[in-house]
C-alpha cells in the first residue's frame, strides 16, 4: 500500500488519477481503516487529504452560507455553536454516528462517500440542500449531495475526483431542520430508518418550502418531493402530517434484514416523518428544541 | 515495503519511528514505543480499549495510522499519572474498584479524563453517553460511572 500526503486537492486528484488498483482517500478513516483492518478493502493507494490547507475549517460567508472543510470531524461540528444554531438537524445527524472516539475523526464527506444507505448525516445533508465541491484531473465542479450516492457503497464520483469542500446554504429566516432515526437502543447503532426535514415558513407560520429526505429505506438516500408537497401551504395541521406520512411511506423501497422488515421500515418512515416535521417546524418558529 | 519516517510527540516526549504504511497508531505505540497501556480489544473502533488523544481529541488508536501521527501531540494512559502520583481518576477507580480484568481501564481513563477537561460538571447521562464507546464486560459500568462522577465532584471542589 502506497501512502500519500498531498498538500493540494489538485495534487490529490492527480495522484488518484494516476493510481492503479484500489484507491481510497483518507480523512477520518472510520470506514476506510475499518475496511482495511477487516480485510474487506485493502487499498493499493491511500491518499491522506488532511495536510491540505483549510480542510479542518468551518467558515461562514457574509451571505450566511457555510463552508465545512472535508476533514472536519463530527466533534468539531458539535462544538461549533453558531453552526448548531443554524443547522441543528445536520449537526445532530452527524453527532449520532458512532462513539465519542468515532466523533473525533468521522466526517460528513466520509459518511456520504462510504455509500451506506443508512448513513445518518446524508439525509440531513440532502434535506439541507448541501452541495459539494469536487476537484478532478481536469478541473472542479459542484454537485448536490443527493447526487453523490448511486448504489450501496458506490458514488457518482469519477476516477481521480475528490470532494474538496462541503457547502451548506444560508439558514435564512423562519426556517429550521431536524433529523430523527429509529434504532432499537439509545446509542451506538445503525439507523433502521432515518428522516431529515428542512422547512421554511412565512411570518404566519405557513410552510413555503420543504425538503424531506429518508435514509435506510432504499438503496440510496431518498429526497421525497411528494412528502415535501404535502407540507407546503400547510401550517402543519393533522391532515398535512397524515399526507406527509403517507407520502414518506409510499416512497420507501427497503430491504428486510436483521434490523427491520420491509413492512416495519415502511411504517416507521411515516411515523418518523411526522415527528421530524414537528421539530423542524418548532425550530423554524424560533423554538429552541 | 518502504517504511515511513514519523516524528511526533507522545506524552510530551519527542519520538521518532519508522512504520509500515498499514501500521496503526495502536501497533506503533505498543510494538515500537513499548507503551502497552492502550489495548487492542476489537481492532475496528468498536470497543474503545485503545483510546488515546491526538491533538487533544479522543480517538481510537486502532483507527489511526502510525503515519498520521506526524507532527501531532499524542497522549496515552501512561501520561495520566505524574511520576508516582496518580491522577484523581486513577485514585477513584481503585477506591470504587471500578475494574476487574482491567483491559478496558486504560481506554476508560483516557476517555474520562478527556470528558472532565471539556466538562468538569457532567450529568450521569452525559458520562454514560461519553463513555458509550468504551466497552467493559466485567463491571456492568455502575462503579465506573460513579468513580467518574465522584472524581468530577472532587476536582471541582479542589479547583
């Protein structure tokens, strides 16, 4: 195994483009090194991208949007007070992953590019409308988080492409997000169903924009437009919540495994969507929940 | 295979070592630096027995490569006591008999110290969540949690 420590994303992309065999980028390593240790994937080329300037930074632009470095671990997000005020759902989703020790290393981009359908931070990123900068051998592009996973363990990134920054939109007024997952215990588990919702209200409390994302109920994260439409124009009355639950359940295409059956996951997606929407709505109204 | 030369700091001592690119920080600590306090339980980041801090951040050393230690500040259980003088957590773990076989103990000490540095007045729930990544198959956790809570109270009083 070749270990590289490039100091720019262009250099990282060039290294990956020239490499043969299995190539992995190393940031937090909480998936890559587990796979290495368990003999699941032994990379021929490992490119440690933590020596690139800025990868550990969280910064806010004058327009209120955020840029999160690709090596920022969950623990740093959790400790960033203003980021947590703007995007509590995103921060909480990331914080649910693994132990304190895992939080010291695990990153948003790692969670996304590992390609697990059950990744906790991914529905939250999709609901928030997160975009990624991607650096490749021939230049850079910007891609929505929802377009990165294409199948379990697979992404749309081409050979030589590396995610170089995470862009979180400006929070804006009267808006809030939330993430909930179902697990059969209280900590240290993998989502059976995950649901993230991001809402914007007008001053009367009517939902003007909504994004609803589901995890662990399909081969990839789902952005459910019907579920969002069920909320838009409502004040989150019981009828709108029931329509939301129906649309969320209808979008599910899960598998049965040891964590849950198809029927259970489909039902729980609807239940979680209602609960998540209520939290996002309360936050959009300025409640500190 | 070509070895990587690494310069780092372990418990405030400057150290240098050569390691294979696949070698973990845990392997390096135990096999090259003879610091056998950090234990290998699972080797895949689940049990916390290999807990150390890297630049003040609690991590599993089995999920860090030795090569990644370059230029970092590593702290292990060996650095918790000051010479012969035990850290208050170590005293309390003895007083409460918060261990049986002891495999998990170094990791739990490192993790608990890291918690108390960030939060000198944790609730029991906060202690339990913070230590959720440190598995102990002997004690049932109760004595560990009480030892940490009592240490925190003593340290607050002393400061």
